[in-house]
């Protein structure tokens, strides 16, 4: 994989992301990643809390209005995440924790989609009739997002290789 990492690290966009003094480079990409996460995970937490009975005042029809914003947050996060990956491909792709983070996000998204369909779009859930299985999915979704965010934060400190060019 090193030839691929070397090539990608030498592309103009990768160099710009890493080395540009512009606030529109790495700092802006990181800020967008954080904002996208806030919309995605924040809405997911609200859905989970409603499902768990911790926020009964949140009505499913109200939360349903935020679903497009939640998926927009996901798109911002995916796009900014790819940009961060392009900036430091060796750092991410040689770290097993990166793959753990992606798996956790994938599982959390499956749970979120399940809750969106079976809680927010289900008329029975509007009256608090949510079965134990859906509550387990909500609790699991919450824990998966916490774990994914934690894994993402640890990525900054657990890498063994920053750039391929550092070794050649």
C-alpha cells in the first residue's frame, strides 16, 4: 500500500489540506466534520432518548422533521471525513482503530435507520408504545455513537505512521 499512500500524499489536494496556512484547509475541514457530527449524532441521540422514554416530550413527528438535516449532517461528515483521509492517508489507513471507527459508524447508522422507520414513522410510537427490542436498539445506537466518537478522538493519538514519506 505504500506506493498508493506516497502517491496520494503527493497530490496537490493532500498537500494543500496538510500544509496550507489557509483557514479553509485543515481547520475548516475539521470544523465541518465536527458540525456534521453534531447534526447527525445530536439528532440520533434525540431519537434514542425519545425511544428509551428519557425525553417523552419529544414528539416523533417533530423529530421526523429533523431527519433530512440529520442525513445532511451525515453527508457533510462523509465528505469532510474523506478530505481528512486524503490529507493523512497513511495515518488513518494503517491504524486498526480507523476501521473500528468505521464499523461502529456503520452499525450505528443501521440502528438509526431502524429507529427512524420503526419509531418515528410508526403511529403507535407516538403514544409511547415502544417495545423492548426497539429500546435495546436505541440504547445500542447511543453506545455505538459514543464508541465511534471516542475511537475517532483516539485516532489523533494512536497512529504509528503519519506519512509514508517519513519512512523513505
